[in-house]
C-alpha cells in the first residue's frame, strides 16, 4: 500500500512538472489562434474561440518566412555535410594512428569546445568582411565547419571498434580511407547520427552569428527572421508575433515528436560520453 | 609536343621543390595523419585560434567612428575598461545569472531524472518529451514567448503567481526583476537537457546496489544520499562545467527580452561586446573586451583540465 502511494506521488510530481513545462507552449499555440482583441482578457482564455488561422497567413504576407525556412535548411545541412567529412577524418587518426604532437593537436580540438563563437564573433566578423563574404549563406556556416566536440565523440566511438579488424582489413588491402569508409563509419553509425542530430538542432537555433553576418532578408535564417519581425511589428501585436514564433519552432518540434526516441537517445548518449 | 614537355617537367623542377615533394611523400607514407587533420585544422586555425591573436592585437589600437584609421594606443583600451563602472556591472550580472540559474537547473534536472528513472511505465516517454522539448526550441523563439508570458498586464506569469500570493510585478520592465525573469526563462529552457544527461548516468548505476541497500533497510532518501548522489558526482561535475561555460555565452535572451535594460541591469558580457562592436562601432574597445572574455575562458579551461577533468576521468574509469 505504501509502495502504491509513493508510486502515485512520483507520478503526480513528474506530471505536474511536465505540465508546468508544457504550459508556455500551449499558451503560445492558443494565442497564435486568437483574434487580436481577444488576448486582452482579465483571465487567461485557454481555448481560442472562434479560431483564427489568419494570423499565420498574415505572418507570411509581412515577412518571407518560407525563404527563411529554406535558408535555414541550406545552412544547417551545409554545416553538417562539411562537419561529417572533417570530423570523421580527424577522429580516425586520433583514434587509430600514433604520430608526433597527437596529444597537443587533440587539445587544440578540445579547446574549440570552450572558445565558442560567442567569444570570437568580433574578430571573425572582421575576417569575413576582409574576405568579402558578409551577407552570404556560407558566412553563416564557415566557423562551424570544424567541430572539436564531434571529433571527440567520434574518436571515442572509433576507439571501441577492435583493432584486429583493422589489421585484418589492411592485410586484405583495405587500409586507410577505404577502411574508414567501409568498416569504421558503418560501425560508428549511432554516434554519427547522434552528433548529426545535435549539430542540426544547435545550428537551427543559432542566433548571434547569423545576426552579425547578415543584413538582407534574402539570406536570413528563421531565427533572424523572427528577431527582425519582432522589431518590425513593435506595435506588440501578440497574436501575430506568436504565430511567427510557432512557425519558427514547429518544424524542429514536429520532427522531434516523430523521432523522439532517436533524439532523446542521442542527447542522452552524447552527454554521457562528453 | 605537349606530351613530351609534360614528361620532362619534373626533372626541371628546382632542387628545393624536389626536396619538398620528397618530404611530402614521406609524410604521406609515414604519418599521413596530418593530412587527415588538415581540413579541421584549417578551420580551427582561421576561426578559433587566429581570432584570439587578432583581437589581442586589435585591442592595442584606437579604432572607432571618430578614428576610422587605427591608431596604436598600447593598453589604453584596457585602462579605460578598468575604470568603466559598467564593465563591473556587466560582470556582476553574469555572475548573478550563473548563480541564479546553475544550481536551480542542476537540482531540478537531478530531481526529475531520479523520478523519471523510476518504473513509470508507458507514461515515462511522455514525461521525457514534455520535460525535454524546450531544448528543441530556438532561444530567440523561447525568449519571444516568455516576453509574452511576463507581460505585466495580461501575462500568464503574473496571473498564476497571483494565486500563490505573489505580488504583481513589472518583470522585464523592473530593474530588480528583469534579470530574475531571464533566469526563470533560461531554467525552463535548459533543465531538460541536463535531466537527460543525469538519466543516462542513472542507468549506469547497477540495480543490485539499490536492492542490497533496501535489504539493509535503507529508505529512499538514504539510498539517494548514499548511492545515487555520490555515484553521480562525475556527471554533476560535467554538467556544472558545461553550465558555467554556457552561462558566459548568454546573449539571445537578453537581446530579445531586454536589450540589456532597464538601466543595464541585464547587460551581460557578450551583449556588452556586441554593443561596443556593432552599436558604437568601437572596434578597439570591442577587441579589448573580447580579449578579456577569451582570457576568462582560458583560465576556466585550465582549471577544468587540471582538476575537474582529471577527477571526472578517474572516477568514471
């Protein structure tokens, strides 16, 4: 009986916390479906009635959110594609080869995790300005092409693959890059997927760097578009702002809900290894 | 004709080029390792290491709207920073943000991880999704949403805390409550990720330990205090380090919610650098601040690698 009760108490506590966490997003959805005048109520009206889908159409009329979405997709996939190459190559030699300076070089990779773009954005901005790359999609990707974090994760994964396998492969004439491509990468797939998801999520959410290197709507990403939209609509039209916010958050959230197990495993797993 | 020149050319190469080619080939065979690292190293060099030196160099110049051509001024920028009361306010705000958000986030993450790790059946995955989803939301969007929630007149926050007997506050417009509001929002955004990290670590603790403790008559609290908490120490250190480093990076929330205001009460280091560089166009001062920031981070890294890093590794092995 006591056990039953404590079980129930656990459920109630977690459910309450989960509810409190979800409330802000429900409120966001609710507000985005209201008419402008309906938000000014003394008590919160949770169910929008009548439902107004017009806010979403209006958001699209006022700012090119479709274009922002495409730009975001280009930037995050571009970063990921290059990272996959740089990270696997580097992780491979750190895991498998002995060479002079390996420790120091690995340290150089690790330090990158702790010197984020938030610390170096000013000199990097000046570098891109002198390369004449400002206001391009490439500018938003360049600083993230190397990833100390990804290299670290993948090195751990490669290390767990038995050495005998490589010896055998080399004897069969499958060394170096071919071994990496045909053996190591397939075996380390869970780690690659995990790193890929984390990279996608974190760059989808980037704000400071794209804010600095872009100044026209045609290259801007969703997050920057939302920030600009807020300034542009400073009249505090909450229904419109919330509809824009839903549009910016929805793509990733929908994917997350569909593949929630994979996402949660990935984020758990990388924390553990990190 | 073209063919024959192509064949002859290598022999005509100057001696240094032949030597270079030879060493290159030697490296290829012996330690082609460097070649594999090259793509990463190029980007690390340009976008992580060069900026450190570059900003240190620029910080020695006066370079702003009034002085469009850089003038060497030595450490003058640092001296004026030192005398600038706003810098100290900014650093205090960063400290306040770290103190306000990190312990609460960690406690909440640990508490919920322990609860979610119980046998909760099918509901468990629903709980995990509900508690973790804020991680998936861009900080800018989350900040926007919370500006609405913190609205003094018709915001949800004032409405529901009113039930708990709390006074109505102006939140983002109040110089004492703006930073706490940002902290509340950041806790909501971040605790789910740390909860997952704790959950992963909890699953690594053998169940026999708990069974044995239960047989000895240890209650839930004793089991937590004697088994869970000590065995999670390496994870807690990891979470703590990650949380500290990311607390220095706080920017998006401030940019959207307060723009550093009111009266600079929410101005933080990254926003302060941003202001100098992109609002006042004072590159020299911005570079000096960047250098200060990087030095702060380097000191932090040294501490992490020396003490915490080692301990985490030893305990984890």
